[in-house]
């Protein structure tokens, strides 16, 4: 119980920031008109700086195979979610292709960034955040290719272009500097600048996530909600964590990647797939139910799964 409460105490601040974003939107202090500017800053300035600072000179990424195995495991992790969700989508929504596709997509994509990063830092140290970021490359690769194919059913045309973005460019630059052995040559003022700017990424990302939940939560439909929530809890907060911890336990992975799997195993469904679902004309009600349902229950289950995972390690 002591370990659980300690872990819960570490998780609560993250959820409080999301709740703050929700409240600010409802109170009219963080308007929808501000979203575009804030998201542009987070995705094109703050987050790339955060990535660069955490990967540059990171000892866990200077040698060995982490920079290859970590993204591969990201691909595997998302694939597991898709495969686990597939039979439940067919069972709960027979003949309803749009709802099936949306459910599979949303259950396959976990909250791999803004929620996972501060927890990774809290439990396993800042140095391992860089490995998590490289792991996330595989997650994004699968989301924008296989995930879009599943959600839209019309192929992956144009999805590959989304992979060429500022965060990926920042990661490639930092990894290249590491591989060339130039990390120590990067001026201190550059490292200080990226650290200070990058510090804005996670809090602002969590605030915007709370705003997005506030915008979409009215789309929930009660009739389909119980079936959707049942599938979401079973897959995202039950079977997927077991599968992730199984990978960490039985595969010959580095300790850093095992620790990443422990954190990602505990994650609820990702919030950004709400936006992708709307763009690709999926069922928004399904997506909202999955995100809000798993996020709410994960507040109580994240400490449990992390405690179990740390025991596995």
C-alpha cells in the first residue's frame, strides 16, 4: 500500500495539470482561438527543444542498440494494442465499420508523450527520458501509417509526410551529433537555451490536452458508451499492460527500454487521436469515451501497474 500511495502521489500532479486545462477551457480563460498558437509553439518550438536537450549526450543513446531497438519496440507496442482491440471491435459493433475502425485505432494509441514523459522522469530519471523519446518515434511511425490505414480504410497517402516534423528533425539532429561524437562540443549556451525552452513543453502540452477533453466530452453517447468503455478498460488498462510487462520480462532488452515499457504499460489511451479521429471522419463519440474513460480510471491504475512493473524489473 505504501508503494501504491507513493506512486499515486507522483501521478497526481500530472492529472492536476490536465484538470487545470479542462477548468481553464470551461471557465473561458483558455479559449479555443488560442489553441492554434499554443499548439504551434508546443509542437514546433518547445517540444523539439525538449527532445534535443534530452537526447544530446545521453549515455543510454551513445552506444549499444537502444537507438534501433527502442523505436522497434514502439512499433510492437502499438501493434499489440491494435491486435487486442480488433476482436472486441468486431464483437461489440458488428457491421459498423466506422465504429470498429475508430475503436481499434484509439485503443492502439496510448498516451506515449505528455503523460508518460514526466512519469518516466519521476521514476527512472531524466537520462531515460531520451530513450522514451526514441521509443516514441516507433509509436508515431505506426500511428501515422498503419493507424491511419485502420482508421480511414482508404490507404496511407500523405501520412508519411507527417513524420517529417520539427520533433523528428530535432531528434535526428541530436542523434547525429551523438553518433559523430560531437555532443561535448555543443556550446553550453545552446544546452541552457534548449533546456529552458524545452521546460515549457510538458506543462503546456498537458494543459492543451485538458482543453481538448473539455471540447470533446459532450460528444459521448450513453448507448454505445458502456460497450466502448468495457473494451477500452479491458484492452488499454488490462491486457495491454500485461503484454507490455511480458515483453519487459521475457525479451533480452536493455534496462532502459524495459523501464520505458513499464511506464508505457500504465498509460491510458492517447488524447491526440481525438483530433485525428475527427480529421479522418471516424466516430468521435467512440474516441471521446475511450480517452475520457481510460484517463479517469488510469488515475487509480497507473500506480498499480507501475508498482507491478518496477517489481518485474
